[in-house]
């Protein structure tokens, strides 16, 4: 599979076959990590984080370090020339002079696309505003595939902030390419998926329903993707406070769910999954976070054209 030199801005930048291949490659790395310890020796990853992050930044950095490469970057734009008013275009052009590959997270939708057009190194979107987050989607797909064997004929519930949640938009877009995926979109009215996402689902022909009721939807789900209400994208705090605890998954609610349900969450969680769910074998969110590092190892190797993955 040749992904060398490509950018990853949104999930459809990768074909279904390329995604399958990356998941398999991540599996090979999980099985024998020592074989990959020098795969990116001498290569440099730049992490440009204009927004807070734990998993995405650390998993990218850990991934590169475990491949024998090195990392530069910022996690606070105030510590770089961004604070002096430098544009994304100029920042990425400069970073491309020093690094071999870059991952960028930015509060503005479209920022990763702009960066990818200005850079002659692969640019990975680590989240652009409320738009997309393709490497979280790779993580989600890997976690589902390892457990369910594939993506056909599953009922996937997405619950919480479907309006601003970029992980939701990317995962829906990726899953519409498989046959028989049924979506149950669970949110308060104000936080329903944006029109363009609903249209994508409609165009794909996938079956979907929108509901406000998590309890009622739960028994039919094979996957439940919980999300945090995205406080930083709200225009006013009062709306956030009113909506933030719309859904709280707890052990009592889970009683009505299938034994084979997978509960996923991109994390961080606030209140939407209570701690009493963590010990349930259906809670997959920390395994999901771990998979994130392995799939990013596979992705970095592929985009850099490293041998042996
Ligand atoms: C998500 C994000 O940043 O979009 N986190 C992550 O990358 N795992 C989800 C969130 O912040 O709610």
C-alpha cells in the first residue's frame, strides 16, 4: 500500500482498502512492537497544537518515539510565533523546513486543509474545530474491527453533542461506506448533527433515526459512541450548563443493553459516562485510547514511506 507523502485531512482521504490495511498494520505492530523500534529513525514529527489535547498529542508523540523518531512542537500556541500573529500558512511552511511530517489541531474548521495545501510534507489533521478528526476515526474503526470483525450490518448509536463533535462527524462519514450500518443519532434537539452530515447519511442510503431518548435506543445498539458536550464551541455558557448533562450512561441503564454492546468514547469524558461503567466488559474507551497509539504508528510509517510496516 503506498501512502507515502499523502496528507490526512478528513476520513475520505483514505480508501476503504487503505483503512483496512492500516488497521492490519497496527495489529502487526501490536504483536511485535520491537520490530518497529527503529522504523522512523532519523525522522522528525512536528506537533502543532493550537487547542488542548491529551490523547491525540501524546499518542502521536508516543507513536513517533516508539518508532525511533523524534518530536518537536508546541501544545500552547502562545509559546510560538502564532502569538505574534503568524498565519497557519507561514507556520506550516516553516515547520516543513525542519520536520518530515506534521500533525495539527486548530479551533478553526478548514485549518488542516489550508496547512496541507501549503506544506510539502505530510500534514495530519488532529482536529479542526467542529469539523473532522480522522485519526480518532481510525482509532474508533480499529477498536470496532478488533471486536466485531468488521463494520457491516451493525447498529451504531452516537450520543451527546452531535452538532459540534468532530469525532462524530468523521466516524459517521467513514462508516457510511460500509453496507448495512444503521445509525441511531441520540441528542437534544439543539445538538443534532449538522445538516451536511445528515445529508451525507441520506445520500449513502444508510438507515438512520434521530431521537432524544438514550434509554429507549440502548437495547438495539451494537456500538454506543458517547461524546462530551463541546463547551468550547458554545456561544454562551448558559446553554452549555443546560445541556451538559443531557445523557449520563451508568451501570443501571446498561442493564437493558446487549451483552455484546461496545461502549466507546473518544475521551475526555466529563459526566456522560459514570465511573461505575468502567469495570463493565462492555466499556472499551481505554482500550480505544491505547489502540490510538498503534494506529498512529502505522499511519506515520505509511505517510513517511518507512519500510516494513
Ligand atoms: C476529542 C476531540 O478533541 O475532538 N478528543 C480526542 O481527540 N480524543 C473529543 C473531545 O474533545 O470531546
